[in-house]
C-alpha cells in the first residue's frame, strides 16, 4: 500500500477522510492498458530502421519479398537494388516502391504493407511510479508509455507532463482533459530516444462532502471552484448551493488556518483557489418544503404536497384511503390457502386473523415539530369522527412537515369491548366454522349464538387451544427441561465423585455412563415436545349441559373442539395389557387395574388418571368429588389410567423415573397430554 502524501495526511487530520488523488485509479492496473502491436498501421506512420515491409509483385515479373529496413534506413529490393525507406510515411510506401521498380520493370502491379513494426526505446523520468527505460512498439503514444510506466507517482503532476525530443518540448499533456473529456489532442506518437518528464505535482486542493468525486485535485494557475468541480461533473444536485465551507492556509496569519463560507452561485464558483485549500460541499436538507406524510394503516403511505389551509379531510378524503394494498394481495392468495394442504377452516382462520387488522377509529395522531421550541408534538384526533361522521372539530389544519399516523387495533391494545377476535369452533356444535366473537363474548355464549350443542356433544372433553397459553406453556417446558438437565448433571458428578477404586468401581462407572446416556436420550425426547396451548377447563364430569363450560372470555386465534362421546378408556404404563378398553358406566380405576393387569414392578400408589378435560387426578387427590381411594374413582369416557413402574435402586435416574407422575402432571398441565406420556 502506497503511503499517503503530506497533503493527504493533512486533509485526513482535518476531515477524517483519506481522500484519493484524482486520476490515480486510472493507473492502478497498467497491464490492462498495454499498447497493442497488431493493429492497422496509420497512413501517417513514419518508417524507420527495424520495420519490415512485405512486398508482392505480379505481372511480367512475379515475386514476393520481406524487406527489413537496416540501420542505414535502406532495403534491398529484388531486381531494383537498394532503396531508402526511412522517413517515408506508410501512405507513401507503395508509390515509392512503384517508382523504384519502374526503372527496371514494365507491365507489373504491386502491393506493399508494413508487416512488422520496430521497437523503440523511450525514457520516463521525474516523479513517475516506475521511472526507467522502456522498449515499446513504434506505434505507441505518450499516453501508452504512461500506462506502461504506471503513470505519475503520488507526488507527480498529472497536468504538466512533458514530452522532450532532441532537447525541445514536443507537447505538454494534461491528463485531466483525457480523464474527464477523453481529449487526446495533446497525445503524440513516440520516436526512439524520446524523454517523458513527469514534474512534481503542482498546487493541490481537496474537495470533500456531498461530492461523488471527493479527491485531491491539482490546480492550474487561476483555477476556480468551477474548474475544480468540472472533472467530477460540476456542482451536484444533492449539494446545498446556499453554503459551502472553504478552509484556507494563510502563511502570514497566526494561526495560519482559516475557514470561510461561500455560496455555490455564479460568483462563488468564480472564487480562485489556492494551494492547500479544502472545499467542503454540504448536503441539502432532507426536509421537504411543502410536504405532509401519511403513514401506518393506509392505502398509500406517501408524502403528499401541502397547500396553505390544508386539513386532514383533504389528506384522508374517504374510507378507501385506509384500505391497505396488501389486503387485496392476501385476498388473492385466499384461493391458494383454502385449497392448500393445511385445511380450509384452519387456513381461513389464519388468513382472517392476518388480514382483519381493524382500523383504530378512536385514535390517530399528528406528529409536528414546533419551530419555536424545536420540540416534537403529538396531536391526537378521532379518526372515526373525522372520516365516518365528518366532524369538523376533528378536521385539524396541517402544517408543512406534519406526519399523520393511522393505527390498527393490533398496534395499540384496545379495550376488550373493541378487540376483534377470530375463533374456530369444530365438532359437536350446531354450525361449526370460523367466527368473529362479539365484544366480551364467552365460550358458552358463542356456542349458544351458533345454535348450541348437538345431542352427541361430550362437554367434559371440550378442547380449547389458545395461542397465548401455548407460548407460555412452551416457555415453562423449556425451563423444566433446563432444570432437569442441570439436576441430572449434578447427580452424575456426585456419583462419579463417590466411586472407589477396584473392579466394582469400574462396573459402577460403566453403569453410570449407561444411565447418563439414557438420561441424555430422555432429555432429547423432551426437547422435541411442543405445546399445543390446551387450556384445562376443569369441567364437572357429572354435568353434561352447556352450563358446565366456564364463562371464559374468548381470545383471538382460539380453537375449540367439542368432541363426541368416546366409547373407551385407556391403560398405560406398568400394566400387562397396555390397551384401550370399552367404557362402561360405573367402571372405576380399580376395574381398569384388573382388566389391564398390573406388573410385578407396578407402583399402584403412584398411579394417576389423565382426564379427558386435560386435568390429572392422582392417588393423593382421593378427596373431592368422588371420595375414597383412587381405585374407587369412576372413570369418564376418554380417560387414561397411567401406572408408573416401581424402582428399587435409588439412583439419580431412578429418582427421575419414580417422580414420573409429577413430571407427567407438569407436561399435562402444559397441554402436551398423552403424546408426552408416550415419550417418557
């Protein structure tokens, strides 16, 4: 990496930016600009020693020859003798050869071309990136040689490059004209022995700020701001013309650095710049002079032109202005959703929940900047009274720069009476479907409104899944798993620390490792569980009427399933016949014990019943509705009896299994139910 120049470091200290040198990037890859030798020779090309001419003659005489110009400038032409070609232009070549051969031949034709070009040697000196001697094609120009040498160095001039020939200056090249305009009028063909001199860089200025070509620029005498900005396209439209900053060095002042403000108008652009100046262009203000902004739940969140006396009713003339564009996009997708693999009712509920973002008609707000105090103000208004009732008191006058925001009910939590709740109800109800619950409507009220229950409805098994409950249940499950992992790791550490040396210790270590692997597998199974958000309704199993359902207010996204009466009860765990049995009225837990057959390892004292309503009844819960022990409890359709296994050895993992009822109760309370039991 090339070290920065003194002026680059000075500008970096002042602006915080390491600005490039304008035009230096052109020479970053000199091989890209290597001169091409296999191009057509221009008619103005002057032949010299080393060039080869291809001569073809036909007619009375027929021959071809390759004629190379020797160091004396001559070639030997067959049948005609020596001929001086050095100094002859390519466009004159055929005429000179025709005249020379015409002295010895008649009735002939010929063609002559420059077949091979000579190489020439030139010198690049001064402040070049790679000064030295270069052997290049005789068709090369001054610019070709600069590319071959890497161009001026960081301290070399780009505006006063001289080409000297025979101790005189042939041309002076300003690369800025070539870079900005493509002007090659100062570029000439090189000749052997030419010297390219790159003098030290002249006065420089820095241009930074709101300018795409921010860089260091070399000045010519009398250069103005307009001249310096011209290679970069002039004053950019995004630069503020009212003010720019000019930092200047005045060697006579103490301190020497000064700053001035100027406008980029016609007079300001004529300001003559000095060596060491730093010109900073400022960006235009992002403020709109005559705009108000409408955003939020609207058809077109846009800036709108402000006019004197403009009011809210002009910005929001009718309700169509509040229909969001993606509403119709989602409507168009409904055909795909309804017919998709997710199921019609579920897709409809999800679509309606997403698409039914109701407007908050009670509250909208104008955000305004107080020009005197520079404090932001929030001016609320009632959108419904403005748009629906045309209430003049809500038709507030707007000012330039105002931002009007329209909200939906999901943006701000509205009172329960105004919340929109989409629920899905299925199963043994009169009309299953997707419904918008009325303000404050409860589960029993919704079922009554849609026609009530069917004769086959099993109220005790009613399933209510709720999204807010699902999130909380999943969070609790994750915390439970984390605690289990921590406890099991601590127990494993204690067991390893208690091991003694010898063969017994080795066997115990193998057992502990096996237990540890089993623990990891069980915890991994727990990690795969996902809560379904079921709410345990705690329904009286003896009450089969609609009144048995709790007066639970409905929430958006609720899913209710009222099943038909199942005809079975199940047994699971340490039983000989893990099966499903026909439900019979009056059948008790003890009856299921006898039907399923307890194994020798069964721990009947820790047995429990997973009820159809999602609750759990354990041996310790022998009081309450039923009285007596757990075996005397009468089962309800859909109940599951779970019998854990008795553990003899009290290891850490055995303790985990022995407490399976407590863990299972937690899982059931998390809404995981029987699916969770089968993973333990």
